[in-house]
């Protein structure tokens, strides 16, 4: 109900039109850029700025900040929950519990995916508490056991998929085939838990001591805040008592039912192999590099163990969000915002670490500024060489391709020599930092282009995969013509317009001011079709 109440308020204040419909999503899109400021202790100041930048240029976040759906709201509530969790662990102030309770309830009142967000957060807290209670030897044993179980589940899934294909319905193999998805999800959850256990050793017992410090007064106030918000919004300020059920159990039942319906019919790799590489390649790549780096080299901790806890949480969130949203029956482009969010946070922290750990004065004095353009040119030469088809014949076009290939190869050799000399002067660590930031800048520029094209050029064309379930570009010209016909024939918007069930959305919205509109649905009649304008 939050979406409807928020927009009803905006319509009451500023009127109802396409512009005002986007005000609340746009405000939340601005809020998600500001909120990393409150995580700067764990992201680092530089990391927080990088996260804000990544949220700003993210194609999916930008697009759905201009789109009247719930997902940008859920992203903001998830940020507030993360802020409340780590600020309470650090400060032990009850206000963060109250903010967390309000954010969690607002998420529940916004969209049912809040239960997945809550599941990720609660299971991480429980995992951290268990880790903190175990001895170092026991923790190592637990990690080994979880790894063995995860590998066993993946092997079992592969065997079942290889042998159960085409098995007759009702057979044991067919029954096992239906269980594969659950085995893979369980393996994914275990992998997330293993990564978290590797990154956070639990020696400082931050989570356990924080939970034990919560008093009954804070618990009661938090519960009251949540219940009051739920009662007010679910009942539309007590005008609809049935909303207590429809916004609670009814919403959950509907959401679970949609899992079986699989609306959209997207494949399991819809996010990981399509939308993320197509639009969010920047946070995807750098968050993967971050996970690999932190798992191998460890976390540079500046906060007495809290940084390790924070990175473990982000990696756990990254893995579980990707697994759960890929498993869920309904896969839609707007849902990509949710797995992207931990990727952006993790990539921002990683890039921030790269920037702050390098000695840039030394890099500049040793010619590091030249390495970036040399690497860019080397990449261009490599792509040109790989894209050419030399020695294919003696025609002018074949000779041109061969010459292009030779030029690219010669340029690659010369640039490789120059890059090698610069790398020797800078050293390995500094060279990697320059290369990483160069790649970040190139991918960042490409991301800005994709974000601009999706949100401001192709925003209503189906050649953008983010465009789904809304009107095409022909609606507005048609509406302008209908309005002009009405103005010339009967004045204002008094013309009679008839439309069917296939065009209900978005015409129910655009015809809201046409008092003589007629909806004939799937059963047209002589009376309903007796109109100057009929839309079929």
C-alpha cells in the first residue's frame, strides 16, 4: 500500500499527471545516492563517494527511479536496514533499532520481495552469532563441512539433470528432477555462508554483544513502531479494516502463488547472463574482483573487525540475492535492481580501497599518468587485431584488412614495450591500481551511455531489455490526436471514447479526465461501440 498512499498524497498536492507520478520514485532515487554517506565508516569516504557515483550512473537504478514501481523504494529501505544494522552494532543507540524496525515494516508495506531482503539479513545475523560462539578449530571444521555439502549438492544436481531428462512422469527420476532447483538453491546459500565465514572470523563478537545489549524497552518500542505503521497504511488510516489481512497474509499468499505461475517465463539465467552483463557490467565485474580479492588477500580492516563483518555481509547479500532472485518464479527487469544493490556497495568499497591504498604522488612522479592512455591504446589495438581477418585474398578489401591487422600488431608490440617499461618503473601494486582505475573509467563511460540511452532515448522502445509491461511510443501521439478531435468537435475532453480490455493499461490512466469514456472489455456491444473514437 505504500506506493498508492505516497502517490495519492502527491496527486492531492500537485495534481495527477505523468510528471507528478514520477516524483516519489525520483525522490527515492536521489535518496539512495545520499544514503552511502551514513556507511562511510565501513565503505570509507572514498568508497562512499564511489558507491554514490555507481548508484547515480546505474542504468537500472536510474531507469526505475523514473518508473512508478516499488523496486526503488525497496532499495532505499534495504539501505536503511543496512545502515541501522551496522550503526547499532557500532554505537549501540536505540534510535537505530527504531529506524530498522520502521524500514523493515515499510519494506513489507511496499513489496513482497521485502521477505527475501529480511531473510538475507536475519540469516546473516544468525550466522554471525553462531560463528562468534564457536572456537577457531570448530569454525574451520564447519567451513569444511559446508563446503563438502555444497559440492555434494551441486554434483547431485548435475547427475540428476544428466540422467532425469525425459524421464516418464511419476517416475523417481522425474520426482528428483523437480527437486534439483531446491538442491541448487541450498548449495548457493551454503556458498554464501562459506564466503561469509572466510571473511569474518567472529573473534570480536560484534553481533552477539550487540544483540545481547538490546533492552526490552527498545524491543517494545520497535514492535510498536512496526505495528502502528502496518495498521495505518494497510487499513488506509483505519478506513479499510480488511487491509490488515490483504496487506499481510493475503499479500504473502499471492506472492507465493506467483512463484508457481512464473509470470514472464524468463529463464533462470535471466539476470546473471542477460540483464547484468548487458547493463550492470561495471558493478558486476568489480564486485566479482572484490570477492576474489577479499577472499584471497583478506580485508584491510580499519575498524577493529567491523570491516570484515561488513564485507562478509555484502558478499553474503551478493550471493543470496543472485541465487534467490534467479530461483524465484517471477523474473522481471525491474527486479534486477535488488541483486545490483550489493554489487554496487561491494564494488564501491573495493574501488575505494584501491584508490586509498595507492601512493598517487609516487605514481605521478614515476610517469604513472602515461600508463592509463597507453593501456587504453593497447586495448584498442588488441580489439582491432582480433576483429580483422588478414590473408583472406588479394582484393582491395582483403588487402585493407591485412594492412589493418599488421598496423594493429605493430602498434600492440610498441605499446606493450612502453607499458612494460612503465610497469617496471611503477611496480606491480601501483600498476595494478592504475590499470584497475583505467578499466573502471572506461566501463563507467560505457555505463553512462547505456543509462542515458535506456532512460532518455529508448525509454519506451522494446529494443531496451529494461522496457517491459508499459506503453510504446505510439500512445502519446494517439492521445494528442484524440484530444484535438475532442476539442474541435465537443470541446475539452467531452468526446465519447470506447476501449477494450487489451488497451485498459495505460488508457485507464490517460482517459481518467474523459467523463464519457466507455470500457467494453472483451464483450463489445452496439451501444458501447456507438462512439466517435473506438480503440481496439
